[in-house]
């Protein structure tokens, strides 16, 4: 979003946009907190529509039509969507938490903490975004510490991480040399599985040496 009064253009997907971006007031300037709010909206989406690790999608069940969060994806008017989102977030314990799959129930209290860290009063639609990286980080570290104590399941594979930054040409030569080294689904046969286990996960996957 730009603060130029001659331009009120905003880019992005509506359900993930910050309230102040959907309903900008005079003098609006995009701040880092708005990006954190978009991150929060992404987490809420994942928690509503997946039921397990690795993006295991939720299957429709009776009563799903009463999930208020669905309205975030079916309301096209930005001002109306800002109103709907604000009301949904404010009523977390009645409109969000009861509709989350069981898999995410232990994470729900931390979602509520993140929401409360994003605004300092009600209604959210009329409050400036107050989110900070420091507070989001503190809450998410608390989450990781909680799961480290109770979750003994094998971590799920979400992505591979390279050991270091490389020029695109080098990446192209490493990743796209031949389909003969790929499995049936396009996965490199000699790739080493690497699990993401923490927010600071940067311990890279060991480089694969091709002879």
C-alpha cells in the first residue's frame, strides 16, 4: 500500500490483508506490523483448513457452513471484509476456537495471544495495528517450547533448505540437469530428507555430491 494520496492501490489476496489495508484511512502508511498481521491471517487459514501435518486438508463435515472464517474468502468488498474480519477476530473464543480441528486445539491459545498482540483495544477495525516482531517472536518461541515438551512425533517434511545462497545459474545446473535422476514425482532420487524443527531452522541440508 502506498501513502501517496493520488494512489490507493493495494496488492495481495483479500483474506490475508491487514485491516488497515482493507479499510485505509487518511495518512495511512504500510508498516511492518501489517505484514505480521498477514502472517497471522495465514496461520488462521492453515489452522482452519488442515487437520494434520504436511498440509493434510480438512474434509467437509456437517456444520462447516457455520464456520465464520469462511466469510473471509467469500466477501469481495474490502470495507465489508474488514468489518467481518474484525468481528471474527474479536470473538475468537466463540467464532474461531470452537471451529478449529482437534489437531490445532493446543495451538489455539497462542493464536489468541497473537491476535491480542496485534491490537491494543476494541473494535480492532478502529485500532491501529500494534504488532511487533519482538512480541510475535516471543509468543512463537513459547509455542516451540511447549511442543518440545509434549510432542514426540517424527517431524514432517515441509521443505528442503540449501546450505548456502548460490547464483541462479548454479542452482539451475544442480536441480535441472536431467530427469533421469528424478523419481516418479519429480523428486531428486539422491536428495537427503531434512526436517524443519524450529523457527531458527537454518541448519542446511547436506549438499549432495554428484560424481
